[in-house]
C-alpha cells in the first residue's frame, strides 16, 4: 500500500525485483532493459519469496528454468559476452548446494571481466531455527555461511540482513557490473526470512533509470608518453585483446593499424577483432598461437597491448617477447594497465586509439618490418591450409583431428555464425586454425578455462543471437570430456526453442591433458578413458542417442565430408542439432606456433624422461622476463 505517494510497502524480494525491472541502458537499438531476464532453479532458499516476486514480473523479466546451477550462470555469462557487456542476466539458486554450485561460474565471470548477477538463498538472519537444512555451521563464527565462498570470485558481495539495505547496495552492484574497469560478477546472499520482510521503500527507488556505459578518456600526458615511445619503434606490434570488442573499437583498431602499418596479433579473448583476410592480422599469439604472431613477438621492440590482461597463454609465461622490448598498455583497468612495468594508458580503447592516431600523424613502421610480418603471415596461412586438410601431400587420408573438424566447419559456416568453445584442446586448435569471417563472432572461454562452459554458453549466446541475428547459427565445439561434465542445456535449448548446433569431438577422454602428460615425460594415466581405473572394457558413449534422449536432432558421422553434409542439414533444422564424430587422441594436434609455457615438473624423479623434460623447462625459463 502507498503512503502519501512517497513510499510503498513491499517485501525485500519484491523491491529487489521491481528495482531491477526499472533499469534500462542505452544501446545501438535505443533504450533496452538492462536486465534481460534470468535463470532459476528454485528450492527452499528462493522459491517462496523471491519466486513470488519474479512471478509478478515474469513478462518483463523472463525466467528460464535451468538444469544445473553452474550451467545457468555460465549461460548468463555467455549472453552478456555476446551483448558486449551491455545487458545482464541473473541466476538464482536455493540456499546451500544450489548456491555453491555457482562458485565456478562466478570465477569465470570474474576472470573474464564479465557481468553476472547472482541472487542466492541464505540462512535465516534471526538464527532462531538454526541449524536449518543445508546449513553449514562454523563453530567460531555464526555469521559465516557457504555464501562467503563467493567473496574471492566476485567484484561485489553483500548479504542483505535488513530490507532497507538494498536501497544502497543494489545500485552499487549495478554500477560495478556496468563499470568497464571493475566489471565482474555481483553476489547477493538473501536470507530466507529477510526476503519476506516488508519495508516502506521510497517510490524513487523504482523510477525508470537509463544507464550508459562510461567511456573513460585517457590522460593526455599518458598519450604523449605512448606516442613518444611508439615513434622510436622500428619493429612495433599490436596485441589486440577482448577489451577491443567491449569498447567497440574494432574499426578504430583496423584504421590505426592500417594508418601506421603495424602488424596485429590477437589473444584468445580477442579472436575476431580483425578478419583473417586482413593483411595486418598476423594470427593468435602465445602458447596457443601461430608461428607468425610469435615470430613477430620475438622481434618486436615496442608492443602496444590493447584490452588484454596479458595472461600466461598470451605471453608464453613472459617468454614470447624480447627482454628489452617496451610495452605500452591501453586498458580501462588500472590493475591490468600497470603489469610488467608497462607504460600505462588508462582509458577506453576507442578513445585512446583515436588520440594515439591523431598524435602519431605520419608515423609508419618500416617497409622491411611490414614485409617480414606479411611474409610470416602468409607462411602461417599456408601451414593452416595444409593442417586443416584431411588429405596429406600424397593424397592419403589422415586420422581425423580437431584441426580437420575446425577447418570443415569454418568452410561451410556463415560469416556471422557465432562460435563457442572452452577449455581442453579445442581453444588451442581454434586459435591456430579458425579463420575469422565475421568481426566479433568467436567466444572461446579461456580466461578461466572452464570445462562445461561450451553447451551452457551456447544456450546463453543463442538467446542473445536471436535478438540480433536470428537467421544465423550458434555453433558449439565441445570435446567428449567437457560434454560429459556438463551437457544438460541441450535439453534446456530444446525446451526453450533456442536452437544451436553442437559438434562433439570424441577422442576418448581428456586427450589434451594426456598430451601434456606425455610431453612432460609422464606415462598416460587417468586422462584417457582407456588408461583410467575401470572395471570393464573402455567404450564410447553413444552421443547421438544421448542427445536424442534430450530432444535434439542428432547424427554420427565418420568423415570430414560427412561432417560438412551434416552441418548443412543442421542449418535447416529448427531444433538443436548435435553432430558427433571420432577424433584422434594422438595424431593431428597443431604442433607449430606454440611458445614456451611455465609448468611445474618434479625436481626429483626416477624417470629419465621426466628429468629430461625438467631440463627442457629450465632452458626455456632462461628467456623469461622477471616482471620488468
């Protein structure tokens, strides 16, 4: 009931949902709801009070029922990534194990700087019924619950113990999720009793509010310093990260690189910043990179790193660059901009590139450097062309590899189809062999390298794609290991009409980790199914039958030609379509292009092969930059 048109009495849960429903954001389409909807698995910690409030707003905040709490949150992450962080989805879970299932997903959002709103049940604020079902008791601190586990994997964390607290806390969480520098997951622990407590909320709390994502202009002095250093460069290079896309600066990146003839390499998060056909796109850099990008990285004297957190797979654990190379960073995040004593330009990538371009004027890299980069690029493209071909030079069929699968789908897909993958061997093979046909069409989750993201992420990404490019496809690449970890959102996608195409590459277990095992002198042990402790003969899951059981169309193919034909059939289908095929666990890995990578190897071992691998690692470490 209203009081003098100044307050309205609502439960905390009702007020929370009503406030979310009143938030809008400016996008290219105009003003859209900031919260696009959410995912839920209801239980005793969220079904009664929060569930009641969400039901009242079900038409404007669509609620999708998930099959697993982690996968719901991963779907929400993929949606926001496809929307370039402009729109947000929430996930809600019951108190206890339902909530703790989402810790991993929160870490994915945190590592990748992506917004995610978690609304989770908590134990009673009064503590009168304690201990309650699914409550863990901490003997020395009764304020601690399992929800405290989220403190290390969220950008904003709060436990609401009084209904008035959301008046300050909820806007602060939204501001965090929309801040380009602080973007990440926000968590709310919602005690079951407090959710139902009423309060006289000010009506202003529910007024329509339109948000804008801030563009932070770089300091002119930082730009001047960066320009001065760039003008000294004889061998400049650009590393383009995922932040380029979030800034919507892909066109500025292209124009800047062309104006100054600077070769561009991409991180995994930055894949699809430039088309593969662009003459300055020299491929992916680092551990999962290309010969071309890493050859350029070794010789570059000034490196302009844009929108990247410079993680070890990008830097080859800091061996990919010459020790004397100078690094300039453009990043909205001060923390990321200041790594390895880089010259930081803290600000928005689009604005910074515009300012740098105007100040650099006629500077261009030398013709010899440009020619070197283009020669390296061409040599790599020639390698990829051979690597993705199922025929060897004598015309004999090779064992089917990830690269063959990637090349086949790359050939027959539409330029605007969105590609999703994560973890395992597929990110490396996609980074090396996928030739980008459309800007911003690749989502490879390698910030947290989370197995299980693939199918769940495909579901969330498809929701975003249907809003923007409904005639295009969402294509998920997943290995059998990741598929078996998390696959239930095939069922979700069928139930909700969010069709995707899923390519399952079955190589008999965790084959890329088996490769790492073998490459470091270890024997195969508990990575491939056949080398694990089992009580029967190893056998393969019938992935086709499994997918069909969840309502999807599915088929198994036995050749690359069959894969292409199946993909064309999948395009015509109206429901999720799963294509399964065997790939080789040992042959066909992309062996070129990789930098050194820091790994821990036993200092003492009876195995000669392990001792040799340790010596090899020690030699590689001689090139490592020591934080300078």
